[in-house]
C-alpha cells in the first residue's frame, strides 16, 4: 500500500507553477494532470532532460513499441502466420473425404480472398463428414478481461481469436440517395440489418448497435457523402466465423456442415495437408499496423508471442505479463519487473510502464530498421501522425491515446539521433491541446 501511495502521490502534479520550460502553463491552470518525460542521445549514457521518468504510467498505444520489439526478436522479422487445409480421407474409399480441417493460426491479416484461395482445391466437393474450423491455436478468451466493457464492440476493439477473418469486423457501407429518403447500404457478412438512416443536408452521423443478432443502424448521411464504411464487432465470434466461412463455401460449391472445435483433443489425427497460405512476413505486418495503431494486430501478436514461448499452452491473457518481461530481459537486458503488460495493444488501463525503461528499450530498438521504418512520420498519410505537422520532419514516433491518457515516444534524427518518451496521464482538456504541448516539446529539442 505504501508503494502504491508513493507511486500515485508522487506523480499527480498540478502544472500551475510551470515545472518545465517546454510546457505552456496556461493550458493546465484549471486542469490538474501528471506527466513525465525523458530525452537523450541514443548512443550516450547521459540523459539530456527528464522529469518523473521512473514513475509507473499507463502507456496506451505506446505499448505497441514493446510488443513490436519483443515480437521481432522472439519470432523474427520473417515470421509468417500459416493457415492450413487438411482432409481426413475415408478408410473405406480412398477417394472420398470424411472431414476437412481448416487450421487457423491467429493470423490477424487473414481475408476472405485468402480463404477462397485456400479452399479452392475442394471446389464443387461434397464433404461427407464435417468441415472443422480448428480454433485451438489460442486458448484465451476473445477479449482481454482487462479492457473496459465500453470498448467491446467498438471499431477499435475487435475480438481476437485463432480465427480472425477481415479483422473480425462486420463492415456496413452506406451511400446517400435523395434528401429525405433512406440511404442505401450493404453489409460484408450474412447479417440482418435494420436501417433507419436518412439522406440529409446535415453532417453525417450514424450509430450502429446490436439487437440480438440483428444490427440496428440509426442516423443520417450527408447528401454529398460518397461511400461511408462503418465497422462493428460481431456479438458472437463463433457465429461470425461460421457465416464468413459458409459464404466462401457457397461461392466454391463446397457442401458440408461446419463445426468449430476449440479443444485440441477433438481434432482428428489422420490429417493430410492439401493446401496452405502464408501471411506476409512479420516485418511487413508490423509496418502498416504500427503506423495506424491497429489494436487487433498487436493483441493477436501478443498472444502469438506468448503462445510461441509457452508451447501453445496459454489460457489467460495475464500469463503474457511474465513472458514479455522475461523476453525483454533476454533480448534487450532490460528489467521490466515492476511494470505490467496485460495486452499487446495498450488498450487496457491496467498496463503500466516506467518511461525510463521504455526509453532504454527505444535506444536498443534503433538498431532494428524493421522497427524504426514502421514508426509514423509527421504528416504521413494513413498514420496517427497525419495531422501532427508541428513535429519536425525528422521524427519517427508512436502515439498513444485513450481517455485521459496521451503519449508520444520515438526518435528525432537531427542533429544527432535522440530517443524520447513523453507521457501525460489524467488530463481533462481535449487531447488535441495535449498534442500541442508534446509536439512543441519535441520541436524544441536540441
């Protein structure tokens, strides 16, 4: 208890007095918050500037820096997810097929078209037995128990499973018609949709929600809108997976009954491999995912790493905490023993890290071009830094934002390469105001 009081008592600061010349006081005159930062040359043991860098703060999506660097070492930059198609031949008739098994690997990049290619060898085939979806790679729940219930079902927190198809998002596409008339829509999965979306001259505002297994869409779409893509997480992941696979089977004329199996002991043993597909190498998965801060990719990656380390026998998300710490020690000689890593995305408020330790990890990470090149650049399209043009053009950085938390970490490459970590927690003003503080701080680095 004394330790917790120390941690939270020391770091809760009111920035009225202006503790750093880089932070404009007036923003916080009525808004208490706490912050920490650390800056230093990547090749030097000295630190240029630091403030409260040894406190424990919530990193938000800066957690993805840890996940990336651990995964690149533990799995290797050329690691591939592999999804495999097996058949179980009939013992009586060698030409007949009893069952087929699709062995899913937790690939967060798997798409409909990948499954179409995988199953193509069985086109126009009747399966006498079962079409088994092998979901045994991850034994963990579909959502980390550490995220807030309000995050579940949002467009940034999809369920994570052994079976990830189109990131486990159902996408509705809306387009306007005539003012006052119903908008036109389509859905990329076999779900019923009740739409009460009208075409108007007002700003587009559409809300999606579930009513049982029916999607309700309410709101309006502006007449000048072209196409509006809106994702929603499935309410039941198993049903979603079955619907997606069934659609592919229908296209290929494959007939049979689908069954999802989560217990390894219930998977047939006499399997014959007939096809497989590989994902892009890990370095090419991480690059776009880190730039846009894709939670589903990094939570899948977190489970993949801890499964790999623990020989496919992980049943709880929280088991990853000890594994991440062990791997950080093994590969980077950094002791994160007092931190907390309960997911790979940083979506959980329970994650804790010392800015100084993250700073040390960044200093090690600069030697890995696969990581540095995956960081976002100021103004870069399809990145979280697209609008952060106050930052110098020589910055490579990762953002982190959840309610009341905003972080920025990475590198500024001129005049000499520097690593930096800035973390602001428990603030009240709009996050855009906090962006100004952090971006000007980095801009003033010498």
